[in-house]
């Protein structure tokens, strides 16, 4: 705030990624706490910090990054999937509560692989399996995701809020 003077746009994209773990594993609760703290609580706290500034400045746009693993609920990814679904719920609730302040809140479900995710899929020999779930037959890049984020951040999306937008090559379809 001291540098730019205001907050118009927030993109919540920071999140840790715990390892594959079956539900019955004794460490599952710990993994859930780590992912929920990182994804859901982290997003909530940043939104709470930005809210008064956006409200006082007449509105803004919040873009939360979810994951296709949320609605797909893949085996071994309960902690990650649940934290990303919590973000979608946070998005819808904030959109309803903050819409009167002209604050738009949306979620993008990206399918661009981070280096760690790509490494994990290759190490676990599931790269081809996961790629087979993408209708367009290729994983996205950050450049594939950016135009949707730019649109949601812009005034061109001034009537879009509470939405989940899959930018995932068709790995999730609503």
C-alpha cells in the first residue's frame, strides 16, 4: 500500500503441495491441516486484509486459484483436493457477501503443471494417466492461464462473480 496506494486486484496463488497419501494413512490429518492452512486459510487471510481497501476504493477483483483435483477428487489427494474445494466455497461466499461493495471474487481451475507437479507425475509413472484426463491432450502452461486471469482482473468482467472457470484443457467440465 505504501508503494501503490491502493489494492484493486488480488490473485491468491500460493499453496504448498503435500505428497500422495491414501485416506487411511495415519498422517492424513496432518496433511489436511498443512494444505488447509496453506491454501484455504492463506487465501482467507489475504482476502480479509484486502477487503477494507477494496471496499473503501469502490471495488476490486479477487482471483483465487483452485485445482481440477478439487472437483475430480483423485485418489491419494484428499488433503490437496479438500483445500482447493474449500477455496471454491470461500469464493462463492465472498462473492455473495462482498458483491454489494463491487468486489468480484472468482476461482480459476488451472491445469498448468508446476515443476514439482510434473516431477511427481513422472516419478510416480502417472504422467500419461493424468494427461489422458485432459480432453485437449496436453497440459497447459502459465501462458494458457494468464489471459483468463487478466480478463477476471479487468473491468471487462465487471458482471462476473462467484464463478469457477476451468482453464484446464477440459479435465473438468461443469
